[in-house]
């Protein structure tokens, strides 16, 4: 059962999303015009993911909103006007699982919600455009061996298989992976899970865009 909550400061958008989610068989655990107003519902009803508008009337920060929702245990899908490049970039850098424009057909929005709720990563056109158009999106400066490790690991291989394929010890592969994660933290794009590493690899051009979910294997 997919559980979803909605944050948008336009009541008509919240009502429309709630109806679409109900029609899709999802359980809507809450809806609110701000993250502050939604958090009590998330505490009472653990939720798979939150559909979040980027620009809210309370003047809250995109980065703070994404991180607070993640801290509450929910993945975040951005649902907004796709040309807000800076705000989209900030949301993705903070760890949002993807972005779907408000102009998208309802079916696409529902498919995106399902993908994110099931642990998938959305590597769609809006995501790529936001990154490509923003020169301030800091890329991690990875060495070639680090790129090799990230490419194989984020593609879905267990770390032992990565080490075997590269002809290095498992402990050495672990050290490379730890260094990769440190470098992403240093540029403000932390990647604590395997899904996060997949996202970073796609963002930095190490892997092509992938729509499939990747299990968080360590």
C-alpha cells in the first residue's frame, strides 16, 4: 500500500492530487499548505513519500523543506513549475527523488508517485534540464578509480562484485566508496544510500539516466 502526503499552498491542487491518489488506490495520510503544518500528521501516520510544491506561501526554504520531510521518514517528489531551475536544483541537491511538472498529465504524476514510493529514482527531462542549465551545480571531483567504483556499484552490483571486477580487495573498494561519499558531502550533495549514489552518478554523467529502482545494498 502506497502512502502519500501533499504539501501545496493552493487548496485546489491539494484536492486534485488527493482525488487522483485515491483513484490510484494510494492512502493519503495528510495534506497541508506548509511543511510545518504537515509534520504532525507524518509523526502520527508514517508515510512513504510527500508530493512537495517548491514555492510555498510561508517563505520556507526548499532545502529545509526537503530535509525536514526526509527526517520524518518520507521520500520527496517535487511537483512544481518546471522552469524554476534554481529551486529545482536546490531540491535535488537536498535529496529530492525527482521532479514532475504541474503541467504533466495526471497519469504521469501518479506513476511518478508510485516510483518514488517504491524506492525508485526519477531521472526525467525536468531533472536533467535543471542540472544542465545550472552552472552552479557542484560536481564531485572523483578520480578515475573512484568513478569506476561508483559506476559499477550504482549500476546495481554488490560491493564484493565491484571489487572482483576491478581486481581490488573488498576493503579497498569500501575505502573508495567511503571517499566518494565524503566528496559528495563536501559539495553539499550527500549520498548515504545506494539510491543516492545512483542519483549522483546520473547527475554527474557517470551513468546514463535510469528509471529503475535500486536496492540499498551496503
